[in-house]
C-alpha cells in the first residue's frame, strides 16, 4: 500500500510542475534572415527586400482587436522618433476580402507605416514568421532581416524602443 501511495504521490508531483516555456528558435534558425512579401493595402509591398538595411518592426494584428490598435499606435509613436530610423509595418491576419477594413484601420489610426494583408500560408501558421497564434504579436528584425525580438500581447513603448535599438545594432546592411 505504501508503494502505491508513493507512486501516486510521485505522479501527482510530476503532473503539478509548471510547463516549461516553449523553446525559442535554434541559434542556427535564428541566424537566417526571414524572407517575406506581403501586398499592402495601397498596392505596394511590405517585404524583406523593402525593409532590409534598417531594424524593422512587423506587427501582426486584426482590425477588430482593441489591443492591436493600442500597440499599432505605440509603434507609430516610436517610429516617428527612433534614432536611427527604423522600418515598421502591420500585417492584418484576416482574409483578403477584408482589405477595405485594413485600409480604414491604417487611416483611422493615422499610421505612417504600411499595412498589409496576410497571405494564406501566414494565416494558416506556415508563413515565414511561423505560427502567430495571438494578436497583437510584434516581431523585430535586425538590419539583415534576422528576428531579434518577439512579443505577444501588449508591448510597452519602452520595450519597442529597446527592441528596435537592438535590431539597429545587430546585423549588417550588406549581409546576405
């Protein structure tokens, strides 16, 4: 009986341990620049080739999420004053038929950075940024397009500034 109670107690203790945080990308995977291209609501492109050379913040949002709107405005504020200059962009995780809502989102929030629609791969979690399961999610890339920071949920202004500063210091504008 004591052995059974010991085994049960051991099982309970193991099952009550906190789940470890998900592992980040491997150092090798993180070293590879992210190649992406999204069509924007104004007909241009938000892509790795249009953003390379500067730290870049890519914000994944939905048009109906209030927290996404808050972070979009914080990102706008940081981009207006950040030295050195940095790129920004938002990717709306909604079906292409909602492109008019994305245009209204950009206009209503007075965003200076491009707003793009996610492609089908990104919507299904197989895009270049991997699974983006929640909005808002902010990803900061260094000057070479390598991911240096990711935050899901509310990103404070200071966090955005620090992440862009890190992205500005890392990566070489001439790296492949």
